């Protein structure tokens, strides 16, 4: 290849020459007239090879001036002087042992160019980065050979030291020396092993790279590279000036005589072949190579070159401190399809079952059918993975776990230089270039597994995937108000990632109440706000069977999914063959530093506090009704009438005039009404015909706007009233809460069927928030007389109303007001439309608990989430780069989430914490279908067995039978039985408190055809308690325990309130999954006491076992006993709530909760309070379940006697009785429907389903 250069001008100072792409000017010290004329007439042609060997600045297409050549000794010939200067730079011009065509003069110190900034960029106060930010893991991937790829810490040099040499002349004749090189970059240190040929290859590649930058290829990428090279050279020139200016003025002559560094040049590379280096010269050779690499790595244009990065064995994730140490990295070849069995290859020659000899296996899998691809393998503290170099995408993450294995050799892999790497979820076959590399990889993987990852590769107590973590900051959160508020505050502190795993998630749920800040604390708003700040949000939802459940996970996904919010639904029932089991975990993780676990989903119905309110009408303006209706509760889901009225037409009109819509009356001045006549008839007429105020129902609050209508209730008026309520609902107040226009973007890819659903939801987005007949305001439409405050549009007519909202707002908005037994969820795409009539149906209070973790335990919860996410990614979105693999953070130097305790205002206590779970192949992606973890179950059994004084249990179910049962397999009942019998034989005091729901939370009426599911769960609860040979009470009686209830009691929770002027009652639904033992141990999580949650192969669950490390003086059974600060405080908090002793009531009533085992508390307070409350509820309200009803016939008669309750006979006495109710604790009626068969009939749909669905 040749190129021509035409000199067109030469004067005393400059030479101007022309190339095909333009003019360039260079400077020289001396050019005479004759030389100038000859240059003008001359046209020089030089080969491209000579351009590389000689001074590239002379002929290269650059924007910088050529170095000043040494003046010629013959002033008459300019070109002669130039070529003399060039000849002195040939490789043999000075020392044949070095390639100096790219050398850096020794007289000039090399300065890290990344540290040289312009005046505008220099900031002395800004601290240098010590690591690459963690957010880089989620940055857009860049292919490995891109010039835009940056892997190093800005402004930090790389230190190089050759520390060892292994010489082997027999096996490596030409390159006998294997050098061990230690490198340090910031706080990261690592070791690589290279031969001379590897460094020579790097040198050649960089030389070629620099040469190609001189060729003006007309491509955008090449221009970018050339510009990058120019910037580097300019920066180096600034560095050189800094060095020269540092020389004292007294040495100015010496400074002027100092040779100048040629910009962009490579350091001196020793050219002598390695085979010619004697044993005595190895140390000198190591010194030369060390200097070469050090100087090379401090020039950014070469340091960032992909060949240099590959040589140093670094990548984009090498210097992220949150991922741990640098670890080992390098290029390998991976066999495609080896990540999961059945994906790889070929079944010919009987290889499907590996029923061939090793030679045939090697021939087919390694040579004929296998496809090998280059991958960048990396190993970190607790995981390893690989990247596809062609685009920089992480293609696989494997966690070190108890199934980790690595093997090599023909027998294991069918390859001479191959490795097979296996963990519980994946397997991988890789091939290295040499046997040495293969051995290095295997040795390093094993060393990591035995050191930094040993917490996960060695067996742990309770056979958990994670060990107990000492000194873990923990706080317990009782009821949804504490839990959801803490979750919201923690989300606000997120800077990198938010992980959410839920059985059900409702995007429109309000995390803090009342919603005085509009939708600021609404879940979807919080997540979108954090996503806009660059926080990555990952959500895993249970994908329900739509025919069985109405939780509509697709709607939740479509409302949340965006560029920074990724949502997975799992499992795919038909494809995965999982129809009956669910993902039941409730997890929120912030930056893998703080974690929330427990029984509380981020969904409707979960928010509640210790008051457990039954009604939520706000400052209600309630219409007068003539028909007295029975309230819809769990005792009477169908409602009904108390008495018959003669005038049915009048009653119907009164019903039409009333509304089930809830109205909040505001202190808004209404227009003065006309003065009524003083006669009785006129007054009566006015009362009978006056219309109620218009009803508004919208998002956060329902407001009553001051308007007045005609008061004529003819048939047309009734129609108009209904239409007005439908079309005018929310018009006057919708802009207070929501912006005038909201555009939803869903960048997530769905299949065709899901896309249609998403478009449907997107079109109805505004209609979800409004009601029929109201159209959203267009973006261009102005908002008249409006003010925008924190994103909310406030019209002048409602500005004053805002001031009065605080005392009138509702706590449960729309679908959040729920009674599960009366009405199950539906139409969730209309979140702000009430599910039940608030005027006739009390809500069902919700009692629950959760835990807040920090430190290493939070990392364990995050690791579980990462494992599950990656398993779903591999199964459902393997090729979808929009859904990335997640990586767990390191366990060393965990930095706390800044401001957490101050924001939450919660004391966190250091405890020992172990993360437990129930997972199997379908739920966690294990390769072996027999691999199961049931550490929650084992922890329950072990804690009960070790308990000394008491066990307190709160759970949604109690389905557990003896060891001999063939239907129910969990052993919690067996552990309780054995512990009670041990206490009975030793004549010791031992108490077991069980608190559970009075009825299962399934829609339906007890005794009716709609209550089949409710009956089935009730059956198995009673089978476990007292109605079978394997039941715990039955077994205790048979074992000779005269009164089992001296050892174990079963209770529920119930409360009461006033609705529509009369008292109502409803059970408090116990949903918490708690076990507390001896004021020292706590198990809190998502697992119910049944086989679904406990045995591992069914529902996936997570929990934590907390063991106190800090104690206070306490008492147990009258004896001094150390009381754990966490467990003891949690138990007392729950007892105060259930016994009605919250706040100052404890002192007032002088109830001592310190000793739960003594007879004084157990019999005279706990059991006595429960029995008294139970008797009052049954007498005043005729509640069910009740011990007085044994059959469905008795239940029907019992319900018909509702008009004969004490409330109807003597309201004053009933009120006095109600005042005696203390707290929420009531007895569990163990004789309820004891003479009925509650299992589903075989002809019903529920009867066809397997029994394991209910147990």
C-alpha cells in the first residue's frame, strides 16, 4: 500500500505539504531557498510499512504538529536533515535489544494522563473515586472492543510488579518463562500469569492500533477513535509541561536541553527473544517488562484498549467494591446449551443417557455436535458468571451453594482441557486454551468456595441456604400501618435497587395514611419516582390461576412496568406444570442493605393499626333510611332485613334516595337554604322530599361539594339522581389529587395476547381513576384558575376544601375497604371503586406482623431474591436483554443505609438472625427435582423442642397432625405434643398460646353452597386441633393429660363498632406468621402452619429466625429469667393489643405481662379475658362461629334468632355489656359444626381437587 505526499511550500519556518485529504503544515528550524524550491517540485512516495517504522507525525493524518527535528549539519538541504533525524529512530539506531520506534525517553517521567485536567475540570476539593459505582452493573452493555468501554477507576493508576518466574525449557522451548504479575488498582489487587509471547502480542496489537489511527477511514467509529487519540496526546502534552515547569529556574538550561517526549508513543519494549535470555538475565528481563507495562498502563489510550483490558484480565465489573474483591477473570469457551440439562446438543450415538464410552462422548459432544462460543468468565466472592464479549451482556450468573462442584478431565467433561461447573440451579461446560489455564480456573473456584463463599457451600443449621448472622440490627413491625410506612420510608432512601416479591401487589395502595399528601405515598407513585431517579426496581409476582383467584397480577404488571421497573410473573402454569402452588414470599429489599420480611403483601386490605377499625365513613353525611337492614359480616355475609315494613313503595323510594357511595362532608359553606314554614306539615314535607347532597367518589378522598338540587323525587328525579351520581362523581375534585393528564408508558414487551390486555388497560388508565362519563383533560388544555402544588392541580373552588381534609379523609380508599368473607376481590382495574357497601358492611380488620433486617441478613434475603429472579430469567426471558441477570453484593464491609433509623424512628436491636425458606425445583430453579429446602419447618420444630417455658404462635392456619398421619406431613403438632408431654411428666408449667382466625378468609356463607372452600379449610383446622385421632388435643387426652387446656389454648380475635347507629361486630383476621418462645426466639415470615408452606415442595416461603443477644431482667413461672430485648418486647406488645392494654391502659389496669407462664396471668387474665369477651359477643351479637351450633340445621335456626339478641331486647343493657369487652381476644369455638362433615362433596369442583390443595 502506498500513499503520496506533495510538498507545495517551504519557507524559513514551515513546510506545507498536501495529501489527498487536505493540507498540513509542519515546522522546522532551518530551510533554505534551494531546499524550498526542490520541495515544491518534488512528490514523495513512501510505503505504508515505512510510515509505521518512521516518524508517524510527519505523514500521519493528525491535527497536531510534528516534533522539531534535530537541525541538519548541512543547512543547504532541508530534507537531508529531516531524514537524518528519521534514520536515528530506526529500531537498530540505538540498541538492538529494544523496539524504540515507540519508545518513551528515559529522561521524561511518565505521568498518569487521567490525573491531568483542564482548569475548568480541576476540582481540588473533589475526592478521587476509590471504586467503580455499583450502578455501573446496570449500565447499558458495551461490546468488549468498543473504544467507549471504560473499566478502570478514573484518576487511579495501575501498579505493576513482577514477583515470580517459573522456567520450563522442556515444555516451552521458545517461551520458557512464566511470569507472575501482581497488579494493584486502587484498593483492588490481583495476580495474572503471562509469558513473553503474551506481552509481545499486546505490544504488536497496540502498535497496529496506533498506526491505524493515522488512516482516515470515513467511518464514524474510526473518527471517534482518532479524536480520542488526539485528546490523549493533548493531555500528555499538558502533563509534560507540568513536569518541565517543576524543574527549578536555576536548572533552566538543563530543562531546555531535556529531550521532549513524543506524544502518544509506547514505552520501550525489549526485543530480545525469550529463548536467548539467560538464567542470569531473568531478573533484568523482569525489570524491563515491569517498566514497560507500568509506563504503558499510565497512558489512557493504550490502557483502555480492549487488548490491554483482556491482557490484564479485567472487565466492567472488576472494580465495583460492592461485588467484593477483583477475583479471577478471563476468556474461555463455553459449550452452548450446557446451562441446563436437555438444552445441549445431540442425542446421537445414545448420548441422551450418556450410554456410550468416553471416547465416543468426547468425539460427539466435543468435536462434532458441540458449538463453542467465547465467553468472559469471572469469579467474585459468592458467585460467578460469564459475559458475551460481542455485546457486553451478562449471559449467566451462578451462585456458590451447597451443590457446587467443579471437575475436569476426559471422564467428567469429555474434554482434555475442559471443566464442568455445577451448582444447584445450573451446569456449565467450558474449555480453556491450555491445561495450565484449566487447572488455574479449577483451583481458584475451589478456593473461593472454601473461603469467601463457605457460608453457602457448607451445611448450615436447619439445613438453610444461609448461616445465622450475629449482631444483626433487627426491628419488628406489628400491623400494616407500621410495616407499610417503614417500607415507604426505606424506599425513599433507595439509591441503587429495590427488590419486591409478593403474592399479590396492588399498585394503588397508599403506604401512609391518611393520604394528606395526595398520591405521593402511593406505591406506584413511589416506585415511578425512584425509577425516574435512576433506581432499578425489580418485582416478582405470583402469576395466579385466573379461574381460581382474582388478584389480577397482569394488571399490576402493566401499571408498573417501565424502563427502570421490571416485573416478572411466575409460574407459567401450563408450561411449568404448576397449578396448585404459589409464590407466597413477602419481600422488600432496599439496595441489598435493608430487607423487610413477614406476612404483609403490598396490597389491598393489609393496612391496619392496633385500633382495628370496622368502619371508614369519614365525616359522613348519611342518608336517612326507613328499612333497617342486617349488616353484612362474616356471621351473616348475605345480610337481610330485621323487620318487615308495610309500605314497600315508600321504603323503595327511601332506598333509591340513599346511596351506598361514601360521602365525606367538608366544612364548606353551603348556600343558605330557604327558611322553612313553621307548620308541622311543611316541615314534614321538606324532610320527606329533600334530596341528599350529590355524591362524589374519587381516588384518595370523597368530598361533598356545596351544591343544591331540586327536591322533587318523582321517577324522573330518581333517574336523574342516579345519572348525576354516575357522571358527576369526582368532577369537582379529581384535579386535586391527580395531574390533569398522565401518560403511561409501558416499554415492556409482551406476547400478542398480553399486549392487547396492556393496551386495554392503558386506554382505560384515566377511566380507572375517574368514573364513567368523565374524560381526561388533554395535555394542551389549560387548567383555568388553578394552582399546581407538588404535582396536584388545585382549583380555586376547592382550595379552601384542602384545609379541612385532614379530619375528614378516609383511611381505606376504594378496593382497600374489604371484607373477604362477604365479598372477594374483582374488577381490580377500577381501584377506586368500592367493593362493598360501607354503609351496610363493616370492613374486616387485618392483624399481621413483619420484621426489618439490616446487614448480612438483609444480604441473605437479597440473595434469595436474586436466585429466584435469575431462575425465572433463565426460564422465561433468556434472550430478552431488557430483563438482566441480578448479582448479589459482597458480605464484606457492608455500609448501612444512611439515615434509616432517623427516618423510621424505630429502635433496631442487635440479634442473631438466620434467613430460612421453603423452596424446591419449581419455585427456585433447582436442577434436581428432589432438591428441597424446608428450613422454616426445621426451625419451627427445633425451636418448639428447645422451648423451656412457653411457645406463642400467631398464624393464619393450624393444619398439622401427628407423625403417623399420611395426609399432613409437617411435624409441628408432633413437636408441640412431645414438648407438652415432657412438661406433663416432669410436672412443670409449660404454656402454648395459639392465636388464629375464627374463620378462614374465603368468600362464602357458612352452611351455604358458597362456603365450600371455607368449610374445607375449617375442616382441616379442626382436624388438627381436636377432631381426629391425630389431633393434638385428642392425643393429649389419650396420653392421660386431664386438662390439655392447662398447657395449650386456641384463640381468635374479634372487635366491635357502631355502623348506621347500631353496634356491629366482625372478626379480626389473623394473618401473621409468628412464633415466639421463652422471650428469646422469634420466627417471623410468610409461612403458614400447613404443608403448603412447610414441606418445601409446594408454596415458596421465606422467614427469619431471630435469637436475642441482649437481655433484660425478667421472670418466668415466678423465677428470674433473662428476657430478650427483641422477643420479650414483641410478645408484650402483642399481649397489650389483644388484651386491650395499649398505651396508658397498662398502668391504669395494673396488669403485669412480664410472666406469661404463671397461673395468675395464664388463667386469671389471658383465659378469663378471652372467655368473658366470647360470652358477651355471643349474647349481644349472636356471632358465629360459636360452640352452641353443632349442625347446619342449628346454624340456620341460630341465624333466624338474630332479632332476639340482647341488642334488640334491651339496647341499654347491651351497651353496658359491650363496655365490658376488653381488647380483641376471644375463644376459638372448638365445637362449632362438630357434627357436620365439612369436606367438599366429590361432585363439587372443590371435591375434585386434591386434598393437598387445602393442607
